[in-house]
C-alpha cells in the first residue's frame, strides 16, 4: 500500500479498532452496538464514537433489528453502506488490461478492457496513468467518491512499497509503480502479485470462503503456489512466493530455465505436456479439436483416449508429489487448482489426491478438499479482496474516516 502519510501510534490504535468494528459489522450485520461491544471487547463509549464517525462517512447505516425474546422498542441494527464509495481495479493478464470500477461490496459499477501495449519498452507508469485518466474522463460522474486504486499484475512484486521489480514481456525493472500513480492521482494505491491477490479473493468470497488454511496452485507454463496459513497470506508483502515449479523431482531429467535439472516445470508444465500430447497424437491419432492443445488433451482423455488419460494422470502424480510437501508443512483445509487441466478434473484430481495421500501425513488429510479456483485471469474481483483486507485492517478505513 502506498499513501502520502502513515498513522502515528494513537492513530494506529484507532485504525485497528475501527477495522475490527467494520469487520464485525460485515460478518454479523445487522448487529447492535451492544453486540459489537461484546464481540470486539471494546468499551460501549468507544463503539459509539467509532459508529458515529462511520455513519458520518457513510460507511455504515442503521436499520431495524428484531432479536427474538426481547420486549420493548426494537434495537437499532447496523449494516455496511457499500454503495457510496468506489474503487478502481486494474488487472494485467496475458495480452489484456481489465479495468473495473466497483463499490465496497465488490459490485461492478463500470468496466472495460483493452489490449496491452505491444512494445516491450513501454513505460508502464505512463501507460497506466493515461488509462486511468481516460477512465476518469469517461466515467466522471461515477468517480467522485473514489477511495483507492488496486493493481493486480504478474511478475515480481513488492506489495509493501508498491514496487514492480519485474513484469513478463516488458523491459522495465524496479518500477515504483504505486508511488508514481499516487503522485499523479492523489489516491491510495495497492499493488499485488496476481497469484496472491487471487488467493485472497478465494479466502474472502471464493471457493474456500472463510477458510484460514488454503493452498492455491496455478498449473500452466509455470507451476506456482500461494499459501494462507492460520488466516495469514504467506509472503504477502514481499517478493517471495512458493516456487513449487522449481522443486527438483527428477535430478537426471531435463534442464530447467532456472539452471537445475528435473524441476517440476519440466515434468508437468504445459510445455512438456503438450510435447507429450503431440507425440501421442502422431502415434495414435486422437481427434484434434480447435483451441489449445491442453483443451484438446482433456477432451481426448474424457473421450476415452488412454494415452491422453495417462498424460494427465502423470501430471497429477508429479504435481501431487510437490503438493504433498506443502500439505505436510501447512496442513490445509483446501487445495484450489487454477489450471486448464481442470477440464479433465475427474482424471486429474484423483491422481493428485492419491499421490498426496500416499506421501503426506497431515492431520486433516482425510478431510482435505481439492477443487477448482473460482476466478479466471480476466476477473477483477481479486482487487475487491485487497480493498476488503485494507478495510478490515483499518488502514484504508482510517483515511476514509478522516475525509
């Protein structure tokens, strides 16, 4: 997160308290002030002050509250008022930039998409500033109460400072992206790597909503993972991530682009899978359909083509071996998979699970759930997760309460 000013000690306490109250209203609303005091362990006077400020900022609103067994005048309940404030999400993925204006509930207010610049020497801060300016001009009436901008992009990202150290395809290095956009817009800027942002979205309102222990795996050209353990996103504010694709599985195998031999990427990444698929197609001639080769591989496997099924099972077994190590370390409730191989989940997932079961001793292994991730690369809802986290922590909420 990048903003012009950081809170002092007293303000930090107020920030944390306000974030706690906001989270409780989101989780339990409609909820009374007395209930909030009990849940938050804050004094009733503190709750009254925080709620008064939130009402003035139009972050919450009052409503009727009927509690069974109580007599007399109904208590006044509190719920979030999400429609007043908006935020902007920009997501770079593949060849496209997706831009969405959302309210605090995550509801989409306006959106567009465009091709990313083809020139690898493009100045990313200038390009994004121009995009944001054009969006503001087009939707001027909707951006008057804008709270923040969230940027979700691939590459090596330092979320704490908003610095993009490296981004696929483009030459620029060590870009102070959040600082640059803040100086041009005056808004608080949140920048996060796409894998971590997607996992936060799954945690808040996706396939693993409410779970505090999740492994999120992307299996494509590269195999990557992100982890939430005990409710905390691992390496949230650093450039580090779980490089499971560079786990050495076969020391005598093919050389990986990292310099090692037999990494998981060389065994179960999309490139070696499609290579094996082409060999299989040449030998046994399964029906080729329009679309990606992985999609064709899955279709052939589901149609009963045994070599295709074997390729998918092999991929599941190799990825399962690497996942088993993470399961032993973090004992997750969920493993979420973002992969084109989800199209053949009935073949892919049993291979994953059987390998994990064979090579793991985690306590919750018997109740482990493996399922597809909810959000595709074009989905900007992970930006909502960054805003929700900032509101829950109080850092964005504190700014809104100060006007």
